[in-house]
């Protein structure tokens, strides 16, 4: 998956979060465990580009998604992350 596709996927996570809030959920849980894409990105030490290599790059997707979700949903919505 390319860096551009990952960047577009960040926005898909935001849209899903907004749908969850619209459906009445008061908390959103971002899965970063057991082979999920984001967990794989954390281990992408050999990946080139914006989402691989350094720790800063490997955590970029998580930080971007959480930041974009926080900006898009009401502040009383709880954001959780399961980190494996």
C-alpha cells in the first residue's frame, strides 16, 4: 500500500468515526493489535516513505488518525486505542 493510499485511509477512519458518533456511540476504539494494519505499520522498520523507518514515521498513521478524529468529533467522545 502506498503512502498516498495510507493518507487517504486516514480520512476513511475519520469518516467511520463520525458514523459511529452519529449512530450513538460515546467511545471509539482504534485497534492496533494482532496483525491489524496499524500494528503492522508500527513494525515497518524497513519500509521506505512517510510511514516507515524511524519511530516517528512508524507512528505517523496513528497520530494522524487520532488527531483527525479528535478534530472531527465532539470533545466528549472518548478515544481509546488498543496497542499490542
